[in-house]
C-alpha cells in the first residue's frame, strides 16, 4: 500500500513545467526535513543526491556528519565542511537519503546508474529508514525498463552474461573511455536490458546467489520507506507500508 500526500509547501505557480534539474533541487531540499539533527546521516550518490548534499551544507553545524556511499559523494560532502566517517565507525544511522533509477508502488527500486550500488546497499542496510528522492520520471509500475546495473567480479562476467541471456536479458559491460568501468570497489559493472522484474524480492534473492555477483541493483530488501517525488505541483510524499 502506498500513501500519498503533498506535504511540502506548494511551489508558486509557474508559467512553464519545471526542468528535471529543478525537480531534483526541490526534493533535495525537502529531504532536509528527514535529517535527524545531532546524528550521522547516510548519504547516497547521484545528481539528485548532489542537490541534497548542497542543501545539507546549510545545516552542517546541526548534524554529527555523514556516512557516504561513494568517493564522489564523500568529496562533495567534505568540500562543504561536513565530516565523513567510514561505515564501520558508525553502528546505526537513523536515515539514509538516496536517489533511484526506478521506484515502484511498494518502494522497491532499481539503483546503480551512478555505479555506486554496492556501497549504497551497505549504507542503506545499516539505516533505520530509507528516504528516496527522485523526480517523477523515476516512478514506474514495474521495475526493469531501466537497464539493471549489476556489479560483478571481472573473471565471472562472461558466465554471468550467459546466465542473463538464458533468462531473456541482454547484458553489457559498462564502459568508460573505451575501457570497462571500474567501480569504487575495483570491480566491473554490467547493465542488463530486457528484464521485467515483477517479483523484486525473489529476483534479488536469486541473483545475489550467483557466483561472481557482488551486488544486484534491485533494492527490495533495502527498499525505500518514503519517497519524495518531485512533480510539477510540488513534492509528493509517498509512504510505503
Ligand atoms: C547511483 C544511484 C543513483 O541513486 C541513481 O542512479 C539515480 O541517480 P540520479 O539522481 O543522478 O538520477 O543509484 O548508483
């Protein structure tokens, strides 16, 4: 069950539709309401989270600091004077704030478009609440249209690609500057097209067992509890049971 509300103040009437960038700014700022003052906050990765990090800078003296899910987010946080600690140094986080490539009606997500899925899942797992921030284009009825990111150990990549082909998916190694992209964890990433993920929990459970899979970009066990969705009429708050 999903509950919706337009909890934030309505935006002033605009003669034009808001750009995707403006929608990201809107939800990045709205996420400040979910940051527990005096505590460490879990911070995700991506262009929407960058807006949140910029907003977080304005309350940096009110939080203990952050646990970050990527080198890129860590650098951005530190540049704003926010202390960043390793995940091993903070036992529990009240909240984790991150974007998504897709989110369905139960708070299940596809993530990893920014290649940070493994650390994102780790920080999400040690957080009491996952607040997803996204523009409205990310809301989907069924996961799978966005190519599914999967982080893999390089020596297993050919076999994993064959396994995806056997289930009707087309997997490709993500490239950067003509070379396989190497993640923050020193591994490869593949993007898989042609999947329709109707049972995200079962899908994530099964693929996580494949030898050589580091992390599958389906976040079902670490789903969102709340989604702040940027729409032309303001921030829509989706709360998942
Ligand atoms: C990074 C992620 C991001 O949260 C996801 O790709 C959304 O990014 P953006 O906010 O730039 O659209 O999972 O690994």
